[in-house]
């Protein structure tokens, strides 16, 4: 611990305006303390990006809270937060592991006559196994514990031990293993890392029923429950047409050709998918194992990284983002649920009651967050992302590595402001994405009167009924009507 502290001190210049918080340094495994600095490819990993890439100071101190960005003046106090959080760092899925093994075996087969790097890859130990199938890794637990400490530190009046013990916090999760485990790690981070309950307080904590995560896939995996989305997008072979086109396009072909030559693996044996999985292996080695100089990373230069990042973003765009309306409309239940929570707090505050649930934490996936953010109009580019627009989209807003890395989080903060001049000014909202203020798309301001927020999104609150939006039969009839 003292070592970790001195590490931080040595790196103090950047941290001068920040606040050092001296709660328990969450660092059980020792080596997870010292997280590798970012290699040049690390910002191109899309949805497989480490959280530290978006808040680099966490590489030095994983529980540092950036308070410089002012929230609201002292006359405004946070009443309630409602959050949607992506699970922490995870293992590759079974399907990804299968492709990793395929790529590895091609290198074994042909790589002998290839470059020195091919030789290194041949000797690389293939340690990924099927059982890992997308589960949360140790580092992913750490992601959640540290996030819990930082959020609690940012909102100390909401995250009190009393509120926790009296079940005034709610923890909802997707049923997936990695999400349930993320929720548990977050709760444990609060209990032991922030509140400082002794590690063996298990028995006494059993009286706190709400410390068990509640599974709700209707909210956190709405995409599985939306028939229209499943049929028209998820299971539709032609819906990812731009993605497929990019895989065959000039930018990808160039990368494939280069790697083929490097490894001596014939081009016909390779595909965009296999190249992508080699790139992901580089990302997994960094995110899971903290290995910054894996031979897998040496296969790619920065330009390749940009192409592979675009490949990942194209998929997110068409499957989870602006590509099809149903991608985002399917999340309006979740949006309405969030607003209902905030409404309840406003009503309680107006009646001078205690806020019944000041802390609402909901754990899901990148696939939960992206549609919700797009539904709200965030990170929307003027032009759609297409197979042909790699070069013109170089400055795009829709960059999944920046938006939904592992452990990404969207937090709505409802404030009560004492010295409000008008009743409307009494309740105000801010949004934080990955612990940074997120400006509202309609005003570009980082704070919004609660009433204005509801007006601004009135169409989603009043005219988006998931049951109808996701009704496939209705969708078919609607298009027949149009004919
Ligand atoms: C999930 O949450 C929604 C919205 O609060 C609720 O209507 C639904 O009953 C919940 N489902 C389960 C299985 O708890
Ligand atoms: C599949 O996607 C294509 C392209 O968006 C669309 O034209 C087609 O209607 C979709 N098919 C189904 C069954 O929804």
C-alpha cells in the first residue's frame, strides 16, 4: 500500500487539482495495482477498451476522484442518482475463443517460414479456454470495486452506511454471470472499500436483504425481449450489410494482405473476422493480463488499429446505435424507468419526505448503454457510418471505445437547489458518462432543469410504448399500409 501511494506521489503533477482520498486501496492481488501504461493501440479497441483509457489518471491511482469539473454550487444538493453500468473487464466469449484458436492454429501451420514475429506467436501460450466464456475476470471485479469507491466518494451524502443498511439503495442486474458478478463486486467495494465494514461481517450483513442483486432482464437486456429487433436486426443476415461490405473493402483488404505476408499464412485462409480476433487477443492480453507488449499487438500499427476500430464501431452503429430505429426505440422502457425514479424523488422532496431510494445502480452491457445513449440523441454524427466512409468519419463522435469501455457508466444526478428563484429551478439534473460531465444534446449545457429535461424528452415519455414498438406484426402491417 505504501508503494502504491508513493507511485501516486511521484506522478503528482497531473493530480494537483484532484483530490486524494485515503480510503482503502483496493488492490488484493498486488500486481493489479500497477496497471500498464497505454500502448499506442489501446485506444482503438472499441468495446474491448480498458476503462483506464478514458480516465488515464486511474492508471496511477484507481480510486482517484476528479472533482475539478464542478458539479453544481453548494446550494444544490444531490437527492438521488440513477445509474446504468456496463460490467467490468471480461474473458472472451466462447465464440471469440473458437476464432482465437483457429487463428492460432493457422500460425502454427504456416508460420514456420514467416517472420520472427510469427515464430514468437507460435511459441505463445494459448491459455484461453472454453469455460471462460465471457465471465468477469479478476480485473473486472477490481473495476467495479474501485468504481464503487469513486462514485461513493463523489456523492458522500447519498452513499452512507446507514442508507445501505436500511435498504435505501437498489441494485438491479442483467442475468448474465458477468453482470451479476459485477454487481456483487460493486457492493463489496462499497461494504469493505468505502464503508470499511470488516471483511468477516458476513453474518451481520445477512440482515440487509437488498445487498443481493435483483435480476431484471426486461430492463437490462431489453434487446432480447424485442421481437422486432431480433427479427429485423439481430437474426437478419442482410441487416449488417455495411459491416460486411467494409470487411471486403479496400481498407480491410490491405490489413489482411499485410498480416498474411507477415505470418506467411495464405490470404485465402484469413478473413476480416480472424484478423479482428487477433487484434482482440492483443486487447485481452492487455485488459485481462496487463501485458502491454504481447506479440499479438506487434502485428498491427496505428493505422491498422484505426481500421479495426472502425470495423467494431460499424457493428455497434448498425446493431446497437443509430443504424436502425428499433435498436434505440427498444430501450425506451429503460429510459422511462429512469425518469420514473427521478419523478418519484421529486415528488418525495416536494412533500418534504425522505427520498426512498436515493441510490439506484443497474448493471448491464454495452448493448444496454449504447441504445439508451442513442435514444437520447448522444454521440450522433451528421452522416451515418458506412462501409465507404472510413476516411470521412475519422473525427466521428460515435467511437465505442470512448463511450462504452469495460465498466462504462452513465449516471443521472438529480439535485435539489435551495436558493432557486423559481419553482422550476428547484430541481436540476446532470449526467455523467464515465465520471465526466456529459452535456445534454439539446442545449450542450452540462446541467438541465428537470422540467426542461422532461419536456425535451416528452416524445419518448409519451409516445414510445415498447410493447408496440417491438411488435413485429404491427411493424409488418405498418409497412403494408405504407405500400
Ligand atoms: C423489471 O422491472 C420492470 C420495471 O420496473 C417491472 O415492470 C418488471 O416487473 C420487472 N421484472 C422482473 C422480472 O422483476
Ligand atoms: C433485413 O434487413 C434488411 C436491410 O435493412 C431489410 O430490408 C429487410 O426487410 C430485413 N428483413 C427482415 C426479415 O426484417
